[in-house]
C-alpha cells in the first residue's frame, strides 16, 4: 500500500493532534510542584494531592499514560500483568521505601493502563 504525500501529511497531522490532546498542562487545585518535590512520598505531602487526582480522575481516563508520567514524574514502581494491563505506583506517604524503620511500604496511588497505553482508572493501594 502506498500513501501519497498529502496522505502522509494528513497522518502526521492526526498523530500530532492526538498527542496534543493527551497533554496534561495544569489542573486547577493540584500543586504539581509539591507532588514532584515529595519523591517517594517521604515528606507526606502527596496524600491530599493524590485524593485530588482520584476525585478528578475523569480528566485522565482514556489519555496516554505517557502524558500522566510527564505530569507526575516517573512512577516509583511499575507492574505488568501480561500484555493486558500496566500498573504505575506512586507512593503517597512515608514508609520503608524511604529507608525508615517502618515495617511496610507507604500507601500508593496506582494508575492502571490498558495494553494500548491508555489510562483505565486510578485507585489507592495500602502499603505491603
């Protein structure tokens, strides 16, 4: 199958537009700097921010996971369930991941993405 130059240009424009639609610039009421500065949740400032994200998860559902990773920073932990589901874990409170003498990891905000890289939901998970 051959695509002429106009067809190729249209496909590129469509791809660029799709990427731009998934971009997460700013969410009113969310303190992105506080989130990014609380690496691994060790300062305990992410919990309220995580609740805000959970309450407004409709703004993320269906978007590319890369857009959320750019917005929140890299996940602290990633799990894969075959080729069907991906789970991105962000610590939201102090725990053994901070090097403390606490017996468990801190609670986490977990972002679930489907095989195509689209966000399905956000949920909380207790430290293990």
